[in-house]
C-alpha cells in the first residue's frame, strides 16, 4: 500500500490521491477544472457525503432522464 496523506479517509479519496493528487499536468483545461473543484471544496460547496445519500441516486437518474428528453426534442 502506498504512503498516503492524512486526509485520505475513503476508497474514493485513495483513488484520487493515488491517480491525480500531485501528478503534474500541463493541460490548461484540466488545470482549470481542478482549480474550480478544489476551490469549491475548500469553501464547502462540494459535499462528498451526497454521493452516499439515497436521494443522490434518484436525483442523478432524474437528471439523466431530463437530459434524454431534451436531446429527443
């Protein structure tokens, strides 16, 4: 098992830590995406617990259903 930072608590954190955290990138789009996501997480706009919430699955499915309807229009 690789040595990990103290903030790694879940399997999702471990995957992120092992595959993305500290890996150099020169892709401006990717760097901008990471800047926005990390900034949102830092101020509490990203709620990691939501993906484990029973309502999250239903809401995600509803969003896909609406997207398919709009694509068919």
